[in-house]
């Protein structure tokens, strides 16, 4: 996430869905550290150990998309080099010279469904239901952003591709979780603007999710 200046001299902080687990819950990087980096315009380099996982995922994303096409016998839109970035500008409707945007870049769209492709574990095996919980914030924030911009999205297909099998989960939209997550994003945003405190360990969501495995075995 970086702060950008536009021609109208408004400073914009961009919170991307891919880092929502940190903005909201400090899953991999503490919220306080995220805040410090964002305020100082610091983008920390990827750890060399993790870089090989990132490179593998980028290389094989097309394999995950292809697998979804084979399973569903449909061609999704906005995939690979044609992905689109969606931005809610000034999502808190703030006045002043500094605002916060929300943005996401889905891996594809098919009708009222988003595609999210994950190629973890260096292709050893697909993720389990427990392991995909880390992606809940990203998935639900993407759904919120697109619906807010007038693109009707009711579901996301999370495709966990590997060299030894694929699993696909279907996430139905969860407005209750969206509201919960937006409250945490607002807290983070207000701390960015020096107008509030930031908790490192916010409360957990206690509601239900509507998620089911629709392809592959656990």
C-alpha cells in the first residue's frame, strides 16, 4: 500500500484486498507495523524464502484458471493479463486533503462469480479448508468492492491448484462479515489519518459463513 498524490493535491492511501488480513487482523504483519510502513511510505521486500512461493504462484496462476475452465466449461472474463483493478475512492467519504481508497484485482469474473486462484505449497498439494481461512478477508472485501461499484457479485470460487490435485470452494456473499471487516478497515484508516487508536488484536468475527467445497476431496 502506498500513498499517492493526484493533480488536485489530494493524498490517497490505497488499501488493497490482498493485504486485508493484515489491515484487519495483523495476520502476517502486525497492524501497528503496517501502519508505520504506510505512514512512512515503506514497502518491505518479500523474504527470500517466501519469494519462491510467490514466483511459483505467479507462474502457475494460468493453470488454476485453466482448471476452472475445464471444470465449469465456461470462459471467464478479465483473466491473466486482462485483469481489471477496481477502486472505491474515499470509501469513508471524508473531507480534506487526505483520503483512503479500497481496491482489488480479481483473478477473473464469470457472471455473478469472482475467481480467486491460489497455487501454494509449491504445487505439492492443494490447501485444506483450515488453510484457506487466511484468505477470507481478501475474498469478502473483493465482493464488497465490486458490488459497491455496481458489479453484482454473489459468489467467489476459490481455486486451490496444485500438481497433485485441485480443490474449489464456493463462498457466498456475507454482508454481515463485510460490515464487521469494514469497521476494522475504518479503524485502520482513521489511525492513518491520526484520528484514532489502532488495536493490534481486534475482536474475532463470531458469525457464520456460507462456504462449501464444490470440487475435489479434503
